[in-house]
């Protein structure tokens, strides 16, 4: 059974930091590109960051410099380091996976290619 389980969310003051993690099981981790999405109340889900199976990263323009995505293939774990948090970062954060083995190590999937999702973890940033 494939599972993505997020952890690390919580309440933090503006300017603080959080590190989210997502542990994957039931899949060959290295054959997947991984991503973090977020969804704030009343808003559409948005892509935060992506990391290809080979470690190529991509970020939403508005988040560059504050957020860092990484993966530890030995631990089947995806991370999102979030610094200088702002109240507008408040959202449920989801990890997602897309199988990209046949497309190469640097392939970054389109948003609609992610078909494995975690349950989400709440991040709340107070002002």
C-alpha cells in the first residue's frame, strides 16, 4: 500500500521557521518526482516546490529564497524547510509524488501528473 505521510506542521510566529517532512512507503522512492503543494482556506491549491528524481528543484516564484525542498532517498523522505514565515503562508501543506522513471532524472512533472498525495499537515503563521 502506497502512503505519503506528512509531519512537522504547527503554529509559528511570523519570521519563524518550520521543517516539514513526508515519509513515503510502498513505492520505489527514487523513481518519483516529489512536490509540496499548499491550500489556504478559500483559495486554490498551489504548487510550492518540486524536486525531480535526480534532485533538480523548482520553486514558486513568490517563495524563492525562503523555502527549500530536499529529499533523502535513503530514508524515503521529502523535506520542506520554510524560513521567514509570513501569515500568508498559513495553509494545509501536502506532499505529492509523480512516477517519472521513464522520463529521466531531471524531469519536472506538470501539476496534473501528481497522482499520489499525503493527507496534509496544517501550518499556521501568526502575526
